[in-house]
């Protein structure tokens, strides 16, 4: 049970009580690290980038206005930090033909996802997620694993509501194509 809200700690930090930063660090360090790790796919890089994120949070906490939740604010910093790091590395990721993705129906996706053993399904899904681009992995993690809403994703990514919905729709279809390819091998 949480004794105080994130806003309580933020206000205390903004008023000069820097010891409260440890409470926010304890609460969010695992989640931020998990998001970054899913995006960059390297433990060492994820650890370094997580530290960078918390340094950015520490330096910029005075600018937090409370327009969004603190968790959304910190996830935006983490997401942008991770995406920027992957862009600098210019990694190549799987490209799937647009026509292939467009020809997949939501019914096919739902049917395939219900056919296999859940533990096997999770293992296959993790492999498929690993083949997505960093920003796609980040969005999927935030939406499904961190249970962020569409509005939260808008705040975190800086995209519009329709862009977020479209990206999630296309990522699900892309995962279907990847899972189907893996099933056929």
C-alpha cells in the first residue's frame, strides 16, 4: 500500500526535500528499466539508459506541472530516451510488406492467438516482439504490459490519438504475420 501519492513526492522534491526522490526511484526503476530493455534489447544499454532517465527526471522535476500523471511523464522520458538511443545505433529491423499486413483480418489474428498453449504462445509472442522495431516494442509494452491507455500513449509518444490507434492496430497485424511465419517453420 502506498502511503503518499506521486504528486505528494513531486511537490516535496520541488520544495527542496530531495530525499523524496528515492521513493519515486524505488517505485519506477523496475518499470522504466523493463520498458527500456524491451526497446533496446541490451541489458547493459538498458541499465545505462535507465540511469540517464532518472538523471533527466531529477534535473527536470521542477518543470513537472501535473498536466498528466507522473507515471505518464516519466514513461515519456524513458520512451524517448530509448528510441533516441536506438536511432543513434541505426539498427536494422524486420520490414514486412504493407500489402501483407493489410491483408490480415482481425478475426484471423484472434483465431490464431486462441489456438496454442498459453505458455507456448507467450514464448512465441516474445520472439515475435523481439523482431519488431524499437518504437513498436515500446508501444506494445506500454499498452499491454504496463496497461497504459491510448491517452497515456498520446502523452508518452507525442503522436495523435488516431496515430496511436493505427500504430497499435498495425503492430498487432505485424505480430500475427510474424507468428504465422514462425508457425510455418
